[in-house]
C-alpha cells in the first residue's frame, strides 16, 4: 500500500481533472465556502482505499492541452481594474493567476531570475520565469516587471514588480491575453 500522503495527492489530482473543474474558471470565482466544501470532500475521499489509482493520475497532459485551457478567456468576475495616472487598466491579480495555473498546469514552476535596481535607485525590475511541464515537452516564458521604489500602494516595490512579471510571463502563454487586446481597442 502506498504512503497516505501520496494517496491523498493522487486523489486531489484526480479530483482536479474532473470535467466540472476543467470546463471553465467559474469555480475559481465561487465563494470561499464552496472551496472549503470541495476541500472537505477531497479529505473524506482520501480516507478510502485508493489502490485503483495509477501513479500517472492524469496530472500531466500534453502541452497543447495545457495551453488550450490556459488560453481560455478569464471571466470578468476575476478581473480587477486599476486607475493610475488618469488611465484605467484591467488585470488579473497574481493569486488568481496562480490558482488558474495550478488548475490547468499543476506541474508548472516559477522562479525569480533577477532583481535589479536602476542606477538612480528609483525603480526595481524583476525578471520572472514560468515553466510548463507537459508529457511531451517543457517550455518556459520570461517577462519583466518594474516598480517605482516610492510606490508602496501594493506591498513593497520588489513584491509589486515580481507580481507584474509573473502575470506577464503567464500572459506569454496566453493566460489573460485577451485583456491586452481589449486595452488596444
């Protein structure tokens, strides 16, 4: 019999592959109570005998399937607006992007590649890499985010630049890319 932690991981992975979770991002927009019910349901199921699960429980998929899911339009309920310098821009908060990545590409990874302060020390730039792992290949995309050192409206400047770079790197895979096109029209 496999270790209980491994069995729980396999059960959780299988639950995320159900058609109800793959269909759309609507589950992400649901209340935290609904999310809690889902987690409790998974915990109850994890106590059952799960010897019928193979090690390849469906977490990994070909990159084309992962990218197809990531490229879906993100519902408006998950999109936020920010007003800066007289302009309004739409964005997806980093924690929502993280959950979408976990949902559709559970074996993704992300890393800060560099943190650089400008010569005048007035801004900081972060380069972030996101890697997707499929059954057939792995690919990565990098992007940069820059924040003013004086801007403390959202955490510290490094945190703001990292979140920006992370969202942009994910957008290079197509996640939330429709927001960039809406801004141009």
